[in-house]
């Protein structure tokens, strides 16, 4: 894993240097859109509404439009904000873990101690475990101020961002306002049904059936030969879109294969020639110059 952020956990006078890693990843098969007639890749371009030109990502800034005027905010503008410059994860308070509403939990990150001695890190982890508390923290990441829950998972501290209060919608359904009567027998039967399904949760027992079936379908089509060879076309398109700055990976691979093959063939021919030449006596001097090695002509990619 690669750290996405470095900073320090701070509460009181305690400072715990940490590295932040994304704790989850998407396992979905990556799909893109193509033209159904020839398999050509469908791509989207960033076009300026004023001059109609395609704008490179490096020339794109963020902006706020109030309906009449547009305020352009550059990368430098956003980085100048005090909250964005902060590299601290400030503990606001320690709360009972059951008070964290699961609905507010968002992205999860692992925290790794970033110092020669992880004592402060381990101390905080053990304290949270013993007190059954969750630390509510505030920090800035990717141009946003975040509220998060700091909790323990195994031997690791986990930082899980929280939705702000105004980001959680109220559920007000008229049907639930009516008086609904549940008999004791109905409740007893329902509890019995729950008991029949009761078990200890093991996430390893569950798989994403759709993604597994999708991978099987793709593998079957590849094995059957039901695929369009568009590797060269895609490589050319990607290089053109990047202004020629991106190396064509397929071309580089082909060139490497050709170079390796030429080297092997050259070595094999030299060994064959040496084997067919009779051995010379020690006193016999060779008057022939060694043959120049032929340079393999590189195939155009």
C-alpha cells in the first residue's frame, strides 16, 4: 500500500506522527464504453464552452458560479487556506462508541505509526480499547475539512470519516406515523424466525456473485476468441490525447521482445559456428578477423 497522507494525531500535548492509507478498494471489473460496430473506445473530452477547444487537465481550475458571476479558484488559492495547510488530526472529544451512528460512517483509512518509537501510538490504541471510547477528530484532506471517528481494529488505529449532520437526511414516512398494532403471537413468531437465521457473521463466507459471473463471462469470450484486437488503436489514441508525452506501452513491449529475440538468435548462431569450426593448434595463429555481428533490424511498431 502507498500512504496518501502524512500528519500527526494530536490530543492535549500528545503528538502521534502517522501515515494514512486507504483501508478499502473496489473489486469491480473495470468496464468502459465502446462502439458496438468495431469496438472503438468512446472517450469524453473536456471542451471549453467559449472557444470550443479541448482543454488539458493542467489548465483546468475550479470555480464558483452565483448565477451572474463566476469566481475562479486556482490550485494556489485553495492551498493557501489555513485548514488545507494543516497536517494535524485534532482529537475533539472521546465519546462512547455506541453513540456513533453507523449511517454517518463514510471512507475508512488505516493509520500507521510514523516514528522510530510507536509507543504513543500503542498507548492511544490501548486506551481506546480499555475505555470503549471512540475519538471524534477533525482534519483536512483533499481540500475538504473532515470529521472522523478514530477507533481500533485489531492492532491498528482506523480513521473513518463521518458525514456532517446536514448531510444525513431525515426519514419522515407518513405510513410510520399511523398506529400499528403487533400481537404477542406475531412478535413471538417473528423472533423465532430470527433465531432460525441466527449465526456469527463471517464476511469471508460471502462473495460478489455478479462480479464472479462477469469475470467468468469475460474469460469465456476470450477463450472462444470472441474479442476485438484494439490494443494498437487504443495505444495510439492515448498517446495522441496526452500530447505524445505518454510512452506507448505496447510499442515498448514489442521493441523489447524483438531486441531480446535478436540477441538470443545472434548468440545461438555464434555457438553453432564455433561448434563447426575445427580446433586450432596452440602455435597456429589466426589470420582472419572476427566476423562483425549482424544488427537485427528493429521491426516498426
